């Protein structure tokens, strides 16, 4: 079953709401409850999830938990650049660290909702 992480933004606040990956969504009395990681500005979110970072996320999801060094070798990119990308993606909650210190992506899809009409 595909796991999803969702983001949502409101026109006036220009914020993106990042939700935890699907395995962290609990069912309470038959209804799904999502725990929020926090909010980031839409511009900040768009700058953070660059094409290179998106490729990093895809590679990490496909390969499974990796060290930053192993991931940089897999991507054929400089260690320092990958380390910086990992730090940013950890900061906004799109990747996690395992108990052993490896980094991982535990979701399959990102959904974004842009509300053009403020409520």
C-alpha cells in the first residue's frame, strides 16, 4: 500500500502544512488522525524541495536506508552537497533517521493542496 505525506497551503497565509508520513497516522475510533510536523512558508518549501533534492528523495526511497556517504556515491554527487540536502530535508520532515543513524524515506507520494479562495 502506498504511503503518502501531504502538504496544504492557504492563499492568504502562503504556508505549507507538512504532515507526518502515513505510518505515523493513527486511527482513533475508526477515523484517521494526522499529527502535524509544522508549517513552512510556501516560498521556503518550494526552494527546499529542489529538483536535485527530489531526485535524492526518489533514490533514497528506492534504495532503502543509507548513510549520507553511501547516498552521495549512489547519486554520484559530492558528499558535502548531499549532506547539506539531507540536513534541509530532515529539517522539514521529508526524511528521517533510523535508530542506527541511517537516513530513510518512509513514504511514496507527496500531495499538495493549494487553496486559491481563502475561507
